[in-house]
């Protein structure tokens, strides 16, 4: 197995890009550009003249592709360990022992998974989903906090307005305007019983037993003659 720097365009992967969270690929791509490569290089098998296939670290491969998309010059090459197909069993066996994959390994067509492989695949998929969800929640939290702060501000404004209204002294209700004297029957007929009662109260007119509007009017006219 040899350590080399390989043109990203010459590498292919059997794991679809959609198997990995775009946000995770983006973060790792930025790290590749910042560090000028991978801390854990790709593991590639030769696949013909000048071509390579990813044997391990498919996520890192797609991150390298994304780094090349972001910065074609700095992301053109990526560091990798390269082995011949004849050495694959030994290489993959070592990788499984020292560095279990944190994401689902590609499954070849026609290959039936055994119990241990199924468990490993399920664990890797669960970890990939957990990382993706954590990243999405991290992005959503600032927006949620801002929305809650805005709602709290609006609530405080309404609460303050209500407190100001409640603290203001109650204004006395204005008395209804009384008709001008001398009173006439036609004039008093146009007023309400409430106004007639007010006239009787202010004039000190005896009103015991009065119930009807006509009775109030007669009492006022008789008193003011």
C-alpha cells in the first residue's frame, strides 16, 4: 500500500453522495481546504490506468469532491493510501480492526449481509442520521431563539400597554346634556327617560309613584310653571 496525492477527478465511489448529510459533507470539505488534506486519508484501490475506487472513507471522498467544487485549485488533489485489488482483503481487514466506519459501507449487488454485518450497518446508519439531525437542529436553534425573543417582546409591549390603561384613574362619565328652559312638552318628548329623571333630580321635583315618561313630563311642566 502506497501513500499518494491523487487527482479527485480520477476517483469514483460506489456509495451515493445522497447517503450523507449535505451539511456534514460541507463541514468536512471546509476542513479539507483549511488543512490542505485529510487527517485520515482515503483508502483507494486501483481501477485501471490512472483511475481509483474508494475502498474506505466514502464520506471523506465526497467531502473532497465538495472541496474541489468550492476551490478547484486548492481542492484539486487529495491524499490517499492506494493498494492493488489483490491486497484488498488484508487492507480492509486491518481497517475493520483499527478504524470501524462511522457510516454505512457500500454493499455490492448480489451480496447478502450476515448478522454481524447487518448490526454494523444499522449502527453506522443510526450514527449518520444522528449527526445529520444534530447539525440541522444546531442551524434551527438561532432562528427559534430569535422568534421566541420577538414574541416575548411583543407580549411585553401589550402587557405594558394594559398596565398603563389600568393605572389611569377612571374618568367620570359626562352627564347627559339637559334641554334648555323654559321647558316645552314637545321638547321634553324628544328627550329620554334618563334625562327626564336628571331634570327631576336637579330641580328637586317630587317623583314618588312616577313610572311612565308622560308622568315625568307632566311633573316637570307643572313644577316649572
